[in-house]
C-alpha cells in the first residue's frame, strides 16, 4: 500500500475578515473582528442581532461569470471563488492528469437561501414559478460538482456533510485519498452561506447563538462571559498534492498534512460528550499519525464560544496531550474574529494553521478578557504571538457528534 506524503500547495479564502489568503491571515494576526450587525434582513423581531458576514463579495470580480452566478446559490459562489484562488495560487492547472485530479468540497447545510426563496415562490405564486434550477442550486454537492467542471477534475469527487466538521473531514479524506494513491491532487474544503432569517431563527431558538449586541462581546471563545456562537459564512479551499508530484513541478508548499483523526461521540445530536471521549480520541489519532514527540504545538481550536464546547474541548486537549498540555500547546480560536463559518470553518482554520507554520505567527483569541477557570490552557489572548512552531492542529466538532482533527507540519 502506498504511503505518500501530502502537502498544501494552494489556498483560497472568502471570509468575514477578508477575501484572499494573505488578507485573511494578516487580519487574523492583527486581531480584526468580522462580527457586526446583520445587514441581510431586518432583525427587529430577532433576539440575535449580530453575524459575521462576508463583505464586498462580487462574484464577477472573483472570476465567476454572470450566468453561472445566477444559477448558483451563494454558498456555491463562495466555494468557486475560493477554489479559483487556491488553484491559481498552486499553479497546478495543466500539470496533473484529469483522472488523477479530484474535488472534495462540502457544505454543512448547502443552498438554504435557494430553498427558502423557491419555497416562498411555491407558496405565494404557485408551482409553475419554481425555478428549474432549484434542485441543482440547492443540493449540497453542487459546489464540488461545479468546481470539478471548471477545472476538468475527473478523479475522485466527494462532498462531505458533517455539520461544523464538514470541511475538516473533506481535507482529511482527501489527504487519505492522495496518501494511498487514489489521486495526485485534490481541491478540498467547504463553504457555507446561511446568514438568512430561517437559519438565524433556528439556531437562535435552540439557544446556540450569542444575543449580545456588542461585536466586542459576542464571539467569546474560552471567556467566562460566553453565551453562544456568532453565525458566520464564507469558504476555505486548499489544493492538496502528493509531495513528490509537487516537488517535481517546483510548487511552493505551505505545509505538510501529516495526521487526521476522525471519530464520533455517539452521544447526543447537538451536545458534546461531557467526558470529551470522542474529541480526545480524534486529537490522539491525529497526533499519533503525525508522529508527535511532545514538541510545541499550535492548536486552532473549534472554540465556538458556547458554554459546553469550550470546556469540553479544553478537556479533550488535556486528555490527548496529558500533563504537558499547558506547556506544549499554544491554542487560539479564530472564530473570535470570523464567527462560526459552519461547514467552511474547518478549512479556513486549517489554512490559518498552515499560515501560522509558514510565518511563525500564532493568531490570537480576541476579546478574551475574563478567563474561565474551567478553560485554563494558553489561548493566546488578544495579541498574536511569534512562535517557531513546527506542528499545528486544527479541530472541528460538529452536531451529531462528529469530530475531526487535522495535523500539519512545517516543511523544512
């Protein structure tokens, strides 16, 4: 069985703190917060007033033609824009056989905006007014399908759906596919666009969202004041490539993907296991595959800012790293700036890890001003830290008990 090394050779981001990888990471390290008042709809009847919206997104400026944009839900537009950035960044077009080129791009929810709009047409104007593009715009696999068509990627194509762990699992499964010889390169990640009335109402009514009206006091991972997550949106996409293939064409390399943990709590539809068994095992599996020997780590935590997630994730890290957790790990939640990008979160945070390895800078957890005694690790509060780290982890914990941890290391 093949055991190829796998590297990241391209990346693309559409996020609430910037479009493009360099802008995104620069704003993370500066502590720029993308949370603000919801502009997409009137929130007067909503307890939740804030979201982390993507600003100034223009599909045509991103390279998507007008006709395709009209036939694509916003989540698919975000995915295509990020994929085009990543593929351009990698320089891989024309250097990989189509049948060895894959796409693993998922969405936690898919075309919810399209679903709502077409339902309203049905109810108010009758069945004849429902768009013939309704189904292909709404289904969650269409981002992957459109990207495969755009880049003639005829190899394995696998959209993953595991709620908030979606794009971490997409990258992890793509990593395995390349490692074991099923592809030479795969476009991988996720996208989400659910800052819409129905989604906000649903998350709000299950008491998952912060009701703060202060952008500086809303997304508060690991802080004692935390009261729920802030819904975000966007896309993160990477190009994963077999190391020897990348080396042969002289590609630049951000980082090597070297470990992946995939587990399930098998406990509850929304709550994490209180003993963090599944999450801790996902961390252990990723560290074991990566060959971690106790050296200093950066962990981009799931860190949603909900009461249960943050203390359970802290416990998971302690169980996985043992007594060295406080010493060995620099931890931050970039959701303090981006909000929770749902199915896009894992990929965007994996990109943050790769950039942290490349630049030797760990982004902070902003607005962490009141430490929670139950969250007692080093969460890099408020200011970025320069650190010559050689390995990084990105964790994602989704509804349904899905846990994914990606391990990356610096390529020296």
